[in-house]
C-alpha cells in the first residue's frame, strides 16, 4: 500500500524549520542529514556542506520530509499548495495555529466553518502555507 508524503524545500533553514515542527507537532525528527554527511552520494560544494540534504519527521498520524534546495538550484519558495492539519478539538487546532502564526502571516484568522469548529490559514515564518482545522462537524452526504 503506497503512502503519500509531503516533501518541502527550504532556502537554507530546513534544520530550524524541522526542529520547530517537531516541537509544535510533538513529533520525532528521525533524520537530519547534511550534504557533508551524505558524502560522495550527494556531492556538494564545501559552502553547501552544512545544508540539509534530507530530513524526516515522524508523527503517529503523518510523516513529513524536507531538505534545503540542492546546490545550483534556485529557491523559488513554496507555491500552489497548502498543508492541511486536522485536530479533534478546537483548542488543539488553535494551539497549533498560533504556534505556526508566530512570525508568519495569517491569511485567514481562525474561525468557525460549516466543516469545523475552527479553521484558519497561515503561512509560517519558513514560508510554508498551512490550513489548520480543529473539531470536526458532521458533513452532508454527496
């Protein structure tokens, strides 16, 4: 059975972002491999050696992978996508939203919707867009 994972690209701050997500999501950071540690398998110029080649974050409900943009590749930001999180309670949704919003940009303040007790959208300080749901409501059948 295949799994779908989000794989994020960062502009040199992958390590900081993934450590932050581990704390906010109460997840385990299982890999944080630099280009220097990857050695000849992923050759990089010395000035790129401390950048993250691969990071792997594990939570009981999801996994998130990331890395800094490879050498010679221009970073263009994260576009056309939003990572959506759903929490069982509005309180937990608001807690995570507030943590992601610190230093970021709120695009839709948290509020009640027809599908959740609370939903909000934010682009965090690392440039990652998030949609955070808390407390679900019954959905109409198609």
